[in-house]
């Protein structure tokens, strides 16, 4: 798909989002970032809302779909890079054709660290997701799974979060379990 065709499809899908209803985080997700200050709030909000809720959730829903809303899932490729993108592409590779049902994300942030001088962040999360096919078969399920999420800040990209305009952070790696990783250069 050409860049122009991709942008046109994304524009159509985004305008249709108002008709289909936005993907939304749960109240617990909204509160997950409230305790963090400054750039840690920014890392948290970017991951919970911009990356997981508005990028990964539609990817899981439309990854093998012919729906007119399928281009919403393409945002995943902008927000997940490197090993994180490869891991998630492998996860969905065997999923059947069709539009899936997605429950989640329910994300609890256990700890947050970042280094603005290196544009890196690390979150320890506890996440719950459930993805089922059109016929009700469970494709992916995790309940309160512990993750370590590595992010990189994109200084020239921003997103709106309530009344705040925050820098975008892109997910570069995901680990199951807690890892002692520092956000170093």
C-alpha cells in the first residue's frame, strides 16, 4: 500500500471511529497514571492510552479483518517498534480471519522510570487482556500478567490527553515478568 493510500485509509477509518465508538480505557486505567508526576505521567499516559488502548487494541480487533474499520489497526505499526512489534506480530499470526472481540486493556502501573536525556522509559505493569474470535474461541488471554515495557520517547510527536499535550512514547520491547532494566542510553 502506498503512503498516500495508507493515509487516506487511516483518515477514513478515523472518521468512522466516531460512528463505531472509540476504544476506551477502563476507569482503573484512567487512575493508573494519576499518581505519577511530570514525565513519568507522560510515559504512563502514552503507554496506557496512546499505545495500548488506541493502537494495540484495534490491532488485535482488526488484524485479519475485512472490516472497513480495519485500517484502525494500522496505528499499531506506528506505536510498536523493534522486538515489541515482532513479538506481537508472531502472537497474532495464527489468528483466524475476521473481526475479533477484545476485552481490555486493564493496565495497572506498578512502577515507572525514565531518563529524559536518553528518551527512554521503563514501566512495570500488570495487564489483563482477552481476545476472542467471531465464533467465541479464545485467541489470547492474560489475567493480571506482570510485564516489563521498554519505551522510547518521540520528541517531535505529541498526543492530546485531556487538557494536556504530551510527547509520544513508542514501545520497543515487552517482557513477561519483572525485569531489572534501567532506562539508560
